[in-house]
């Protein structure tokens, strides 16, 4: 029996070997194949660096093939690259094997449909769960095929480079968290002419140095390195690369609201009157800046699936969350941590002020956020 609690608001996630096994992964793959339309549909699949990811990817792929879907295997990639594959190649859906920032024993699946529209609570997750738990769900008589896309990562990084221009040399310090961004971020910055200081740059699904979640605590080494190396800024990435947390030249960890506000300053003058998507927890400072620059604020429910959906529906210029997810129209509303960090480099290269000075100019209103831990049996009722 597939446990209910692995079906979450934005993804499917659980402890490998306990909540999530190869058998369960294959069953969910079969269900997702049917949900996507079955025979002849084209589905991309990618994975993060976790030790269980190859086994889960193989099992999920078997389920898709049994549903009659043709699978494009893009290999080891950041989550935003998987979304890019779905949109750029006009595929019917995609699945990323990842548990994002969770401890190494966890894993799961992020799912999207055509156009990178996320499968989430209220947007298909309930239907997918019902299919997966249906004991009568049948295989298709015609099996699909699996096609590896060997050159995909190069295609994706070339696309990102085409959207960014860094006009002077910068020095950046990166904490790759031993995750997927190790494969892309350092070489992208180097190709843009930046000097790179890279920490935890070897992909390692055990996450031996710290959890793949950029927080004040896990970024302590990066904060020190930014100051010692006199870097223009630092970036800490999460495990699957859809989130980036920034550190200014003084070694201060910056809130997502601050980075959204600075990117609004960078983007809105280029496209006056555009819409900016913010979540309900965003600081009123960001809203004020958007309005001062002649933009329009669209408020979304918290969660990357819902903000991506709002970005796609409204054609908004950029979007931002307090949690440091940043979204961009020119990459189809995708939240891409590496791309966000490249755009910050672009922004800083065009001005002579340090990042700390830009942050210090932002208005400040007292606010406090607090996270609460709930058992899985409780949290989805709250």
C-alpha cells in the first residue's frame, strides 16, 4: 500500500526504503504516465545526486514505459533544468527525482505537466494519488521507449548563458552543498568572466559537509570565505538547485525579500508597468518598491508550485518568495537558483556600488518569521 503522507503539497517525498521503495516508485510512475495521457506521451526524467536517486529513477521510468510513455532521460541535473527540458522540448510532462534540501536518507519526486505546470495540491496531486492507489490501474499493451539525452546539460547551460551579460569581472564565492549545482554554477560564472571560489563542489549524495539547505548555520563557512576572499558576493544553493541564498560582501546572509527588491530595481526599468508576483508572506517593502517603479503587484499563495502557476498565467516579469525562490519570465516563470545568481552578477556588474550598499538602502520594517515542526500525520491537517 502506498502511504498517504508521501503525497505532499508540492511534491511526493519520504524516507527511502521506508516510505518510498522501488516498487512504490514504479507504481507512481505508472500512475503519472496515465495522468499525463498514456500511450505516446513524451516525459522527461532527471535526478539529483542522492544515493537512492538512480534506483528510484529506474523504477519510475519502468512505470512510465508500462503506461506507454516515451521517456527522455536527461540524467543528473538541477531541478530547473528538468523544467527547462519540458518547456523547451515541448514535452507532455516531467519528473525530477529529488528531495531538495532534506537529509540524505530522504528522496521523492517533483512532477510537472506541459509548460512546466506543477502537479501540486489542488492542481492534480489528489488525482495522481488516487490513480497510484488504485489496485486496478492497468499497463498499456504498447510499451514506451527510453531515450537518453546525452548532451542535455550543455544545452541547458548554453541557454542560461544566452540570457546573461556580466560587463565587468566579479569575484564570487559559491557553496554548492555537494548538490546538483556543482555541475553548472562554477563553470557558468567562469564563462562569464568571474573569479570563482567554490566550496563543497563535489557532487555527493551523502552531503558530508552540511545538509543541502542554505541557512544561517550551514552558510557559516561561506560567510567567512566571502569576507576573507573579498568576494563581491556569495551564494549558497540547495540540493536540487531551485533556490539560492545570497551573502553580501560584508558576510551578511540576505533575506529573499531583499534580493527580490534588488532584482525589481534591475528589471522593472527595462519593462515599465510589468507585474511582479510576491507570496503572501513577502515584506511590504518589496510591494512599495514595485509600486514606486510603476509596476503592479500580484499576490500568490505561498509555495513554488503556486507562484510558478501565477507566473505562467499572468506573464509576470519576475517573482519572489521570502524563502529565496526567485522566478523569471524569460525562463518561463521557472525558479532557478543558478540563474538567479547569474542575474545578480549581471546587476552588480552594471553599477559601482557593492551589494551591501544596495541592501542598506532598502527600507526596513521590523518583522519576524518562525517555523514550526509538525509530524506528517498532523501537518497536512493544519
